[in-house]
C-alpha cells in the first residue's frame, strides 16, 4: 500500500513484516503541460527534467549521482539514465535512482533527491510530475509525492532518505528552488539537512 506524502511528511522505510528495506528506487515522472494556441504549440520546446541524488556525511556533500555520473563512487547508488523529454506522468518513471540501503557506507547519513529543469523551463510548464519510492525487491510503491501548483521555480528539492537509529526514513521536502543542475541547488539543500 502506497502512502501519498504531503510536503514535510515523513515515512519509515520498513517493510510491513517489520523487516528493513534493502533496495529502493526513487522514481521521477513528468509531462509537458499542454500549450494553448497554434503558435504556442509550434514553438513548444521539450522539457528535460533531471533527477539527482546528493549523498551527505553530516552537512557535507561527498558524492552525487546524476546523468553525467551514473554510479556513486562506492556503488551503492545508481542512476538508470537520462530522459530528456519526459512523458510518463501518471504511470511509470521517466528517470530513476536506485539506492542499495545496505551498501550505503556508514558515514553517509542522508541522501537528498532533487529534480531540476535542465532546459530552464519553470514548473508552470510541467504537469503530472511526481517522485515516488519503490521497494525494488518486489516493485511495491511505498510512497508518492506529487508536485502540484506549478510555480516559477526551475527545481525542486524533492525528498531525502536519512538514517534513523538502525534503519532509514524518508521525508518529503517538496521545496522549490532555482537552478539548472544539482550544483546550483547545494545552498538550498543545506537548509534541509
């Protein structure tokens, strides 16, 4: 059973049988919002949203996984590849980041997931955007955070997974930001650590 997360809501990453999750997928999906008018449709440009995962030790970024660095240095986090046009919207993932929670080194205490408009369009031009967490061992969707309201921002700090005792938790952040790449978002991410 999936939980629809609200901004700021947290969910524990344990299975219903009490066991810990081992591999999770943070999926991202989106569609370009329909354009009105003949000329607007002719000049419409594809929207390239990019998912990234920034690995933190304390408040220091120590690694990142994104379309130009698909696997973390320790191999515990992997990006499935860049999608430059989107299109899944309500259904499947356009981009995904896989996290093997059992392999994440002990010094990594948070992984922050971001999405940014590499082509520079604002979220007013995006519809049906979502971020979801899936138990990769059985394909069960655990949690979904839906982006609503559009906005003049070009990025979102979507969610984070973080160590909590012996396990992991997820927090839906949904914080608007500005930037075309994850590097542009580092100062904004710092307020959520």
